[in-house]
C-alpha cells in the first residue's frame, strides 16, 4: 500500500513538474509578443508623428505664401498710378454700329443736326474700317453744312476724300467741299475742288453737278 502511495506521489510530482516546465515557455512567449507589439506601436506612433509634422510644415508654408502674395498685391496697388479720366465718349460696340448710325440718321431727318453730327462722328471714329464709316463721315459733313458751319463741313468731307477715296461717298464729298468753299466766298478753292470732281470721278452724278456749278460760275 505504501508503494502505491509512493508511486502515485511520484507520478503526481512528475505531472506537476511537466506542467511547470510547459507553462514557463508560454509566459515567455506572451511576454515577447507583448514587447514586440509595444515596439510596433511605438514605431507607428513615431511615423504618424513624423507625417503630422510634415503636413503641418506644408500648411504653414502655404499660409505664408498666401500672406506674402497678399502683401505683394497691396504693394502693387499702392504703386499703380490712377487711370486718367476719359474725356472722350466710350467707343460704340460693333454690334450696335448700324443702330447708332440709324439713330444719327433719324436725328438728321428731324433737323437735329448737332446731335446727328455727333453721332455720325462717333460711328466713324470708333469703327473707321466699318462699311458705314465713310457714309457716317459724309452725313456728319452734311449736318455741319445744313447749319452753315462750312469749315467743319469741309473738314468732315475732306476725311471722306482722303480716307475713303474709292468709296461711294468720295465724289459727293469732294463736290460738297467745292460748294462749301463757294459759300465761304472762296471761288478759287471752289473751282479747284469742282475740277477735281470732273478729273477724278468722271461720268459720276457728282461730275454732272460739278460741271453745272462751274457753268453757273462762268455765267452768273
């Protein structure tokens, strides 16, 4: 009976020893795993902190660039001289040239010659290459002529002849220069321009009128 007890006791002691020896590696493993996990976490935190510092640096740099730009703009605005006040009327938009021309023509038909001349002149000045430019200058001259402002009329008609010599209004403009000179008592200037009509625009309607006027001047 004592032998069985001794054997049983030895067996139990053996189991206890084996259990202790197997438990010891498990605790070591868990400790090693915990230490690795802590190391990884610390490393991740360090990387995250580095990324945050980089982002913060970028934000700070961007804000500084914006601030510098605003300061530069303020300095530029302070050094730019003010624009001079416009003394001339705003140019007419090309899409409304015909409309403005028609308004001027309506004013002329209503005997509002000053307004019509101003509108015609604005059309010609704003768009000198437009198809209506020579007509606008011519009718501006006619408005001055109607008001007996012969010098202004001659100036407008001269622009037609000089700038648009091949356009339809050039012969009539040269003819009206002769008429305006005649109204001013400048008979020599009148003959000169009427003869120019005959020479430069033969067989035109202006040519016929120029010849008639020259005949009247020779036979008053």
